[in-house]
């Protein structure tokens, strides 16, 4: 493969001064309803921003700019005071543009809400077809048959004798979730036992009256032997202001506390240990709980550290990286459920959606999901787990998941091949 | 660094049959106004789709699914006819959802247009401040000064004596374009001579009355010694239907034909050769033109091959890959101009925007832009060029450029490290 991007030698380029404190404001018409995952070190109040991590990152960036443009400063300084005055006014105009961008994103969100309302009758219908074996209309059957024939030109598994009576679809949502690349990795076999009771998965937006926008994923369960809750919810809250890229930025995620029934907590593994009393020499059995991998950890999302904690250096850089990665995975999964799984559940059930996810992955990342296991990236935390080491994987990602998770191989490491 | 994504062993997973003909329909509420770059092999009429390339890609995907889920078929087939009937109806409901998604995207585009109109007075004001040294209002100066102080807490280069008379900003758009990572690579020093005359860069949407939506980038030039045109335009047309991911998909791009003045064509290099007449033995000088790297090639975008040409095998797979890559770069640059450069021109001028682009790049790709030159990826086409080989680079990309260009190192190649 070859590239056609020409490159020039930047011999006498005019290089401006990169400024060095990011803002959360954003440009006009960026047109991106998808929220970005915030850097933990991103600061909502840029004027006060002077964390060490942040400075280090910016230093790195400026170093790169220096490499790219030949010099990293001096251009702005070289301009006349008159021109600088005009630039200050231009920056003032940009502030107004950013305000419009914020308004625009709010309107985008309202439009999303409007279409969710328009779609709800179809979601209700979906639910009825799945659970109560509602009788399909001739239009539904015709449209579905035509689509299935298009999707399966060679061998169509959906050819059924006409006027077959409908039947409920067993394990619909479990199958859907297990057919999403990222989620399938989170769902253990033990989890599957509980997810069989998942009756519906839907989304609500936070009311516009709330200061911060966001959405809520609602998992509705039939009564089951695992937990008392009828609904488990995961709420994602955006920041009030869009980020610099013009997207909403995640503020935090909140999950329902699961009321596990006795000894049914899927997020724990229990170990029975014998203990001997040194005095009496009698033994007793003690049950010890370890946290373990489970899809249901999704409802105990990681908490971003406060700006203060970062500034005061309470959190090490490595710890910060890990936390940031956990947060990204959590946000990415929430986004995939919102943007892909709920809207196209039946395509995940039949496997059609998976093709696209895999294709996109391939195109964007050149990453081969099913060869990851041997790549040597081992999970060096949670070492109290008995499970095999977890390789670095991308949950979702691909074209549909902009700003997805980090690829599992760092290209920089390969530069010298 | 470590990952916290648990992985399970997929021991008795329920694996559905992946279907095998993609559609251009899309889900509800995917909410992505950003268009995706189509695969060249993507088919607008899926029912007729059976190209060899396409089949090969899908074969690959299905192979992966088999690896991921343990089996690639049999699940749908194993369901009862009654359940299959319900699924056919569910597919029919999904078709309706896709129709709503198409409507939604059209409304998103209308919202984008509305905000462009709201922003136009600010763009006009920007133009006046840049070129005619319009007198800034006190509000503009106050807002700009406050923002500049926030952006530059350490050393603020925008501090000017109060009531300094404004002056025009020289080379504004040239500096802006040269401060965009992707574009700076396309702009040769010769191009810079012509881009000094770039007076305005703006966007218009194609009228809603046109069957296909899209937008037009308008480059307005002062009269210059290079070409006759006062405006150069690049038009991007989307397909009527959104793609499977729920985004618009690019259909094609069209550029203005540049009317170069004599010997001023920046997209060509001229070579003077001596030729000797075998009969008369007299020599003469012959001017030979070679195509060369130039930003102005942006106005002669690559043309996607027709479905027929691909199906009939007129185009080799490698050629197809190259063309697809060229198209992706072209679309990505158009998108970056639309989404980033026009909305935040002043931030590119001051260098502020660059930081974010670099930060995003870093986070998403783990890619070090300024170390690319030695990576050995040489341009194996355009070998008639005298310029040094062009490394594979990402134009734009990063968080702001979802579905950006391929990273310059294919991680798959590094798997065995």
C-alpha cells in the first residue's frame, strides 16, 4: 500500500505560537452530537489550570509542534500591535461563535429526544413481538421478508411457511449483548444466567430542566434469583459546556446499586477457607469474597478523581492512566449501547450488525480482534483474580465509535521494524 | 499500562448467523451528523451486490466472527418457525426505524444550516477585522482579552497598549491552513505563494431542493499571477440514504477547474529537455510537464470507480486500495476544513487549535507525527517525482476526525513482537 499525501519541507513556514491552556469552549458547526471522553486532566476552569500532568502533556505537544512547524513561538510576538489588536477582537468574535456552538449542541440533543419519542412506538412494538408473540402485521412481515432476502441473497434462514403463528424470541437481549464485540468480553457465563432475565433495554434522556444534559440506560429484568431490583440503571451525565472539539464531554456516570440476593453477587467470587484456632486447635470455615470480572460491574462505574486530588498529587500518573482507561471503556460501552445496540437490537440478534462493527474496526484500526490473546499485554492489576490475564482489547470502537478505546498495540513501538 | 476489560472464555455462547449483504440503511438515534467515508466496494443497491472484493471482505469478517464467537452459524437456523416469524416482523420494524433515522439525519442537516446562517454575521465580522482593519467594538476587545488571558496564563502575547489602532492581519488564511497538521503537508512553498491571495474560506450547504445533500467549500482569492479564477470551490455530495452506521456517506467530490496562467500551474513541474533531430542533427529545447505535489490538487479529487468497473474486475485490488485511501484523505481534508478550520480559524492562526489536534491524535492513535519520516513507508506511486518519498501520514484524524485516515503503522504487523 502506498500513500499519496505529499509532504513538503517546511523550509520557510510561518509558525505561530501555540497557546497553552485549553478551554472547554467549542467552535461553530462542528456538528458532533457524540460526546467525547474527557481527559481526566482536562480542566473545566482553565484560568486556574496548572496541574503538573497537564503541563507535562502540553510540553510534549509543544515539543511536537516545534518539530512539525520548525519553531514553536515568535510569530504572534512578531506581529504589530495593530494586528494584535485585531486578533484580540477576532478571539472575542470566536467566543461568540463558541456560545452559538453550545446552543447548537443543545438543539441537537433536543432533536435526538424528539426522534426518540417518534421511535418509541416502534420500540414498544419490538418489545411486544419479542415477549408476547404479538401477531405481526402483513406490512411488517412483507418489509421484514424483503429485507431478510436482501441481507441473505445466498441462503436465507428466515424463510418460513406462510401464516406460521408467531412465537416469543427466547434470550433476545442476552443474545444481542453477547453479539457486541466489547460487551461479549464483559459477560461471563455466570452473568449470562442473570442476563437471561433481561426483558428490555431502553434509553431516556435527562430532562431539559436539569442543568447538565445526559441520558439513562434502563435495563429491565424479570424477577430472578440473583437480585431484588426490577430495573438497573446507568446514567451518563455530560458537562454543561461542550468540549473544545464541539462535542459534549462526559462528566460522570452513575449506576444503580444492585441488591444481590444471598450468595448471588456475580461481581464477587467466594472462597471457602479453613481457619485453625491457635488456642483451641479447632478449625472453622471462613468465606472470603474477592471482586471478580462481571458485566454487572458496569453498574459500579469508576469515579473520576477531583481536580484537587490530581493537583495535590494524591494520585500517581500510572494510576491516573489506568483510571482514564477504565473511564474510557465505561463511556464507550454506554455510548455503544445508546447508539448501536438499542437502535439496532434485531441486527445484533441476527448477527448483521456485527459484520459492520468488524468491518469498521478493520478499516479504522487495522486491528485483528481475535488475535489479541497472545499479544502479551497482560493485566497487571487485579492480580488477585484467578482468571487468565486480560489482554488489552477494544470495546466497540471502529467507525461507529469515534474516539474509541486505544488500539491494543502502540504503533510507536513498531516504528523501527 | 494495563487494561481492566475482563475477558471470558466464550465457552457456551449462543452465536447467531452473521448475514452477508450490507445495506445502506441505518439505525435510529445514532445521532452522527458526520458523514462516513464509503468503502469503494460498498453497494448502494445491496440486492444486486455480489462483487468479488466485497465477498472476500465479508468472508474475512465471517472468519473473524467464527473466531470470536466460537461458531458462525446455526443459531438462527435452530430457532422454531414461530420465532423466525417474529424475527421477520422485527426486521420489518427495523426497516421503519431506519426510515426514521434517515429523516432524523435530514433534520440534523437542516439544524446545521440554521446555525450556519446564525453564524454568518460573525464570519462577516471576522472577515472585516482581518482585511479591512475594522474598528473592534469594546465588547469584542474585552471578550478577546479575557479569553487570551485564560489561554495564556504564563505569558500573554496579546497584551497591547489600550486604544491601539487595529491593522489588517497579513497572510491570515495561509497561516491558518499551514497550522493544520494534514493541510500543512499538502502545501508546498510554491503553493504558499498563491495561497497568500486567499481572502476567504467559507462553506455553503447544497440547497435542500437538490436530491442529494452536501456542502461546498468556497476559497475566495484576490486577483493574482497564478490563475484567473476568483473562486475555487470544492463540493462534497452525500448519498441520499445514510449509511448503516447512521451517518451520511460521501457520494463524490467535485472541484473547480483551475484556469492557470501561462507556466503558473502549481500542480505541474516543468522540465526542459534538449532533443536532437536525428536527420538535421540540430537540437531544440522541449518542455515536459510532470504532475507534482500541490495543495491545488485538492481541486482535482480522485473519482470513485463505478460499481460496474469493480464488478467486472477492471480495477485491481491494490489499485482499489490506493484509490480508497486517496478518497479517504480527500474526504477527511474536506471534513476538517468544514468542521474545524472554518469554525475556528483564529485558533488555527494563533496555534491554539493545533494543541488540541495533537492531543487528540496522541490519545486516539498513539502515533507520533513528527517521527514518521524515517519509518520506511515509501510512496511507490508517482515515482516520476523528484521529491523525497512521501511517508504515510494522517491528515487530521484524532478525536475531532472520527473515522480518520489509517494510522501510519499497521498494528497487525507488530503482533508477534
